[in-house]
């Protein structure tokens, strides 16, 4: 398992799962860049944490990231507005594997109110272990960066 920093962020609805996944990342030997939020009681806005993730990736402070909100949907939409982010909402092991192999996703998103913590932990490990396949998928991923 590589040890480059992994950034992690959530809103209040994702705070509990973020805490669990942060512990796992540390146990796997990763440096964890925790971008907040820092409690599950204060209501906050998920786009702010997606923006913090996008900045961390852009600056090279982290190469990959984990985002959690209630559904995983809002925070992934927000993250994907940044052209260098490929964020995927994942619900199962197959999705975690294929979004690395085919989409070269650099951010995995979870719904803290949607997914069991054991499933999310399994998905995160697979996401971190799986390489991009390149080949025909590279051409398609490159097309994701086309704007306008
Ligand atoms: C917060 O209540 C909730 O709307 C947010 O966590 C997320 O699920 C939005 O997509």
C-alpha cells in the first residue's frame, strides 16, 4: 500500500463515516489530510468541503481523496465541477474497482446515510489498491476533461 497523503472531507451527515474511514486510512499507513468537517452536530454545506478537496488535489497536497455526505450525491456533483476531479459515488466493491480501472477516479464518494460502514471500508480499500487500466479507457478519460 503506498503511503502518499489521502485527503478526506465530509459534511455533518458524513462525519461519522469519515471518522471510521480516516482511522482505516491511518491503519493502512496513509498520511491523512482531514479537511473537515470536525463534528457531526453543526450543519454545514457540502460544496464547501468538495471545494476544499479540489484545492488539496490541485496543490498536490494529496493525490486521492474521500468525500462523504448524506447520499454521496451532492458532494460528488460539487467535486466534479472542478476539471481535475473525477469523483465517483460508490455503493459496492464492483463500483469501487471499476471506477479505478475504467474512470481513473481520484475521489471516492460515499453516502453516510446510505451505505453500511463495513461495505464502505471494503470499497475504500479496493479503491486504493486498484490501478487504472489505461488503453481504451485513457482515451475516454481524456474526453472527460473537454469543456464547453
Ligand atoms: C445534508 O442534509 C444532505 O443534504 C447532504 O449531506 C447530502 O446528502 C446532499 O447531497
